[in-house]
C-alpha cells in the first residue's frame, strides 16, 4: 500500500507548481471557494432528529478559472454537497462545517449576492416569453439604479451568446403548446438567467440532464469560457461523456458522502491506476471512475468496501495534502486587509428598490391571466348563465308579502354563496402551483416572502378582481338583482355590490390561508369543505341563530357569510313598513315590517357598518395567517 501511495505522490508534486501559478493569476479578480470539515444531515419533518448523514466531514476547494465537476453515482451526495456550499439548503438539511471565499468565512447573504445557482429541473412561468423572463429576472436581481440601456445591452449580449436571440419572442411554454422552447433551449435560458448578475461563483446542478450530446457539449464549452474569465464554476454531473469529462479542469469524486478523489481530471485515472484499478483503453474514464467508486457493497479480502478503501487512501495521498495546503493559505490570505476591503459587505451590496420588485412581481402574475383570455371569457359566460337562470327562477316572486320574504332571502343566499365559495376554492391552487418557483427565487435572494405575498394579493386584482371581483360580480349581481326584482334603489344596489365585493375578498383571503397552511390542494380541500358547511349552516337562513347549541354558537362570530347575509338583509328590509298578509288569521305568524324580518333571523338593523368592519378585520386576519404559513413553508435554515 505504501508503494501505491508514493506513486500517487509523484504526479501530485509535478502539478503543484502549476497550481500555484494558476492561483496567483486569478487571486486578484476571482474567488477561491474552500470548505473544511463539512457535513450535511437530512432532518425529519420537525427538524428534531437526524434521519441520515448525506455528507461526511469533507474538505476541498474550487479555484477561479477552473471548471470543477462533482461526479458520482446517484445518491452519492453530489447535490447535497453543492447545495450546502451554495447555501441553498432548506430547513430539511442541517449543515456543519466551514465554508470560505478567499479565506473569509461566508454566510447566506454573501452567497445570495455573489453566486448563481442553476437547478437541475427548470421551472419557468410558462406564459412568459424569453425576453420577458430575462427582463423580469434582470429587474429583480440587478441593482435598482442600473440604467435601462445597460440592462438591454446585457440581455441582448446574453441571448446572442447562448444562441437564443432568434427565440427571444417565443413563449417558454410547458411542452404541450406549439412553438415553445425545447428542453435544451430552456437549459440555455436558465444558464443565461444566472449570468445576469455576472456571479463570482456559479453553481450548476446536472446542467446536461435531458440534453442531446451536441447541446450538452455546447453548454460545457460555454461554462469553460465563463470560468476562463476568472469565475469559479462548480457543477454536479451524473454520467458525463468522455468529451465532457476531458473538458473539466478538476473533478471531485463523491461516494457514500465522502471524497474518493479530488484533483485534475488527468490525475484521477493515474490515482486509480496506482491503486490497482486500471481504466481499459477506449473506455469512458468517467464511467470507469464512477463504477469503481460506487462499488461500496463489494467486499475485498480485508473486509472493507472498495469505496471506503479509496476514500481512506485518498486521505493519505499527496493530493489530499495539497488540499490542506490550499486551505491553510486561504486562512492566511483572509487575514490581509485587501480581502476585507474587497469582500466586506458594503462593497457588494446592490440596492434593489422595493417598489420596482413589487411592480415586476405583480406584472408577472397579471401577465399569466391576460395571456389566456379564453379562461376569463368562459368564467364570465358561466357567471352570466347562472345569473340568468337564477333570476328567471325568482322572476315575479319577490314582493312585500309573506311569500316574498322567503323569495328575497333565497336571492340573498344565492348572491352570498355564489360570491363566497367560488373564489375561495379557485384560490386554493394558486400558492401550491407556484410554491416550487417561490422557494427557488426566495432562496436565491430575489425577494422576501412578504413582498411576494403582497404581490399575490395585488395580482388577485387581476386574477379575481379584474375580471373576477369587478366584471363577474357586477354582471352576476346586476342580472339577478334587477331580474328577481329586489329593492328598487340605486343606493341599495351599489351598497349590495360593495357588500359582495368585500365578501369575495374575505373568501379569497380564506382560500389563500388554506392554500398556504396545507401541502397540497386535496389536503386543503379535506379541511375546507367541512369548515364551509359550518359557515353555511350558521349564516342565518337555515335556522334561527339564537337556537344554536352553546358548543357551536361561537362559530357565528367567525362566519363572514353571516355578516354578509345580515348586511344584505338589512339593505333589503330596513325601513320597510308595508308587508302584507294574504289572509288574516291570528293563529298564523304575520310579519308586517322589515324590522320583524330582521328579528326573525336574529339580525339587528344597526349592524350594517359593524358587519362591514368585521369583514375587513377578517380579511386582514386571514391574510396575516396566510403569510405566516407561507413564511414557515419557505423559510431558510
């Protein structure tokens, strides 16, 4: 074994001087990313217990000017290591160890400002075009004071360099539509997105996945060019071709959460050969290295697995000692004043205007609605059809007599229920659908959670307010109100519309709360449906509120359907004194004025504006709870 280690030391010494020259050439402009004693643990859902150790006490470095690849078999820990280095880990991962940039300890805020992270799976807003997506990302990532002309030139240059200039006005799409981006084009768009901020460090998780050989080679070539400009590029890759493998400057071979080799690509085959594992001629070196390192379940004469043996041998090799020397030099370099001047927080802060980011978040959400007008048209036609059918059913039934009381309350029930339940259930899918994109953009430092939530509330003014909360309710209420023959007063009609607009807003806020409180729509529906039944039973028309059992009577205080029903009932019956009885019979009840109608349902004629205020308060409470739940689901470690 000693002989094998000495053989491995020979090639490492020959390359040490070259490494030092390379380090000096990029030190002034680039960032050397180093890590020591780094471990990553998978936590349970409550973040109380460790489920599994994914990375086991590794150390290493990635230099500027180099394209460094983390390779290994599936489940070896490649993505876990890079996620920890990029500070993109969520609360489900626990990270221990030191991570430094040019010797200085770094934190989440530093990585958010100075690094880019290209994910393996591409998540885009499908209705946006290529140029719209890049403009949105530029306005969210770049300095708020950056000139428009400079941003335009930067975007044009990126589109030209990644070969998407001719596709700039094409929608990204989801693969179902015609004339959308292909998988390879989406990868190039994701790459261009990360280059917008010209990051000092660029992380890429499986950048060649789903691409043909030509597209993959082209992307790797672009990565090498980007690294050659003095940037630090670190990527994970599962099964690189021999051409791609030879393009890497350095590799980090991971197996069972440990490092089996770290160094230059040409040194890797020599190291394995020195340990008795010779790569066959005309065989892909990457496949050979990964296959040998992944043989952890095989046993040798010593009883130790192949993977464990290789990791132990690497720790004793000169290549490992070279990493230690780099780490020591990084710590020494950190003590110099030049590092503190270059990497102090004040020098890298980019001012991002709050209103600008809020505008672009709302703009993106609104764009999704108006890019598919057929859906909005269908909803409007649906509302009009329901309103006409319901209005015709009550045609001639509403009058100031005993039967007219029941008909009027029936119309009010339809107005409240239709404008409460539809927006509530339509909102349930909004947050779950965008949660993966939200988590990714939030962890990249593009915006805080509260800004996103405010933008979603404002964009509901286009999703469900225009046309939802203005056009649809206006048409629905107008048709039913005048067709059924409710109170003939413009003031009453406008106040009715105001009550229903507030009802829809509270229902939408409730839907937002349930959509953020539960992991998926079916789970949210399972809890929302019984909750709605309770709200509907306690809203007034089905039973006298005073007759409710004590243990359920409290529900009426959180039922905005009750407040809406009471407010609309007050508008229709307050001040009415001429309700007639068809036949006079002292043994039968006869309500002769509007106050009697209100008291029949335990309503109070003085509660109109208190009901409106309570609904406003409930609107704020639901949205506050929704924000807290969303923050809890997206929070960083």
